[in-house]
C-alpha cells in the first residue's frame, strides 16, 4: 500500500519526524482555514493531482471550518481524522494535554 499525506502546516514540525522515508507529503498553509471554500478547493486539487500509484491519502486535517466536508477521492481511499480541527491531532482523547509523539 502506497500512501500520500496532505496536512496543515500547523502540524508540519511534528509530522515530519514521523513520516517514513519515501512517503510523499504536502503541507498546506494555515491561512487557508480563514476561507473554507479555498481550503476545500485546494485540498480537492491536491487530491486530484495525486499520482495513480498511490492507494491511500491521509489528511492531517479535521473538519477545519467545514473545509474537508464533501471532499472526494475518486481513485483513492481518503482517511480524514474525526476531529473538529487539525489542532485536535495533538490532543489525547478525554484529556486536555498534548499527545507525546515518542
């Protein structure tokens, strides 16, 4: 299975150290959150431009101002965390602490 990661630059520092060598990734600017329609369009464009040899796209986004709502991955499995926003990627369920990446 070949994956691609598309994530918010807010989580870039933490994710870079966890992404296996050879896995393609793209970090999109945080400012896209201010315009959900633009966030959606940019994510959809990035999904649509993904090479054919990729099986799964992992998004480093939550609902993020509903910018991920209605995204379509016509040729891939699309995995979106069930979170309100990308900052939720840091939080441990049921706690108000930052999750350890170790």
